[in-house]
C-alpha cells in the first residue's frame, strides 16, 4: 500500500489517522533501515492529521518524528517537532498517562541529543515520576528511561547520579529471562561515563572501561539474543564506542553484523 492510499475497512474512527497501521509500517521500514521512506511516511501523515484536525493523531506523529529526526541528525526539524509536542502536552497535561510520559521522554532525549541537556532534565523528571508511579517495577520502559536520563546527567557532569541510573537500567534488564541488546548499550554508556569521570579527576579508567566493554560485547555475542532490526541498530550504536576506545576489530564485527541483518531483511 502506498502512503497515500487509505483502507476503507480501517477500524479507526472517521476523522482520525490510522495510527496503529502507521506505526506498524514505520516498524517495518526501520527494521530495513529505510530511513528516507520513514521520513516520507511521517510527513505525509503529519499533513493528514493537520487536515483532519486530529490533535491526538498529530501528537503521536510528532512523537515519532522526534525520534526519527534524532536518529538522522536533523536538528532543526527535530527540535521543531519537540517544541510543538511540548506545547500540545502543556495544553492538556495528564500526569496519569504513561503515553504522555513516553512523549516527554522522547522530547527530552532529542533535546539532549541536540545539545540541550540542561533544558531536557525537567522533562526526563516528568517522565520518571509518571513511569515509576504507574508502571511495574520491572517494566522494560523504565530501563529506557534510566538509560537516557543517565546520558543527560553524564553530559552535565553529574557522574554519580548518571552511574546510579545506568546501574538501575542494567539490573532491571539482567533480571529478565530474555537477553536484551539494550544491556550492551547501558554498559557502553557506562564505559564513556567512567572515562569522562576519570578524565575530570585527572586520572585513568582503562580497567573500568575495559570491563564495561567486555560485558557489552558478551551481551551482543549471546546466542539467545534476537538478531533483528533492533539488534542491528544497537550494533551500529555500540560500534562507534568500540572505535572510540580503540577496539577496531570489535567495531568492524558489529558493523558487519548490522549489515547482515539489514541485507537479510
């Protein structure tokens, strides 16, 4: 189905965009690393939501755009989508909504990615308060919150608080039965934190960095981990860290794995 075709049997109410089907389509495109096509789909349905005055649908699309523009490094469009989403949330803020908390988290993470970590903190904290109040203590989404919040705290040189949140994310994920690539992301981020914190003290952190990178690689090597599009994306993210710390063989291997997943799909 092309992006401008509409299904006559859609279950969505008239006057709204089919957000469920849109998300399914985006997931497929992301899994194939078809980033240009993701952008086309998002911009098409943003226009449709505005035409229909579908504010709920528009907010969902803006949230998806916020994450997308972060991934492709489009600062202008990314921060523009953040500003509009926050404006819409502030008009009708519901602190009992996990969905709204997720949008706050998405906004904060994109603000941090584009150099606005200090401004992002209050939105991380909004998301944190709602998540911890409404979600089960072992919910996967909490690990994502802790990991992203920690990265912002690290950028602000609040190393002890950042470390605490990385450890929370790791413990939550390691306690689950399945193996999650996000554990590797947390360990790689922790390696950067230990390096930066030691550098700020005028010290070295080779041993701690090596330990974190070793644990991350063992996670990515685990035969039980699902090697899908998300795994490929995580491999790409981690590869740059291994390159930074001089692990060039691991960097090349992770990029190879990512390319194999994308080509297979």
